[in-house]
C-alpha cells in the first residue's frame, strides 16, 4: 500500500490533492473517518440519551 501511495504521489509531482480528486476516493476517506470517529462518540451519545438505571 505504501508503494502505491508513493507511486501516486510521484506521478502527481508530490501533490496530495490527487488523493481527494475522485468521488470514490472522497467516499473512502469519509468511510475511514466514520470508522474512527463513530466508536469514539457512540458511548458518550448512548450514555447521554439513555436514562440512568435506578436500583
């Protein structure tokens, strides 16, 4: 994977904008961000919206 990234950056002359030009790549970046961010905030949101159990 690193080799392909290096190749893409070499072809584009070092311009990282190549990684965000197609709609497919933007969709994959969004999916990757959601995979990282949703688990971080899911516990906080769950605790905020569910009522506390009273014993």
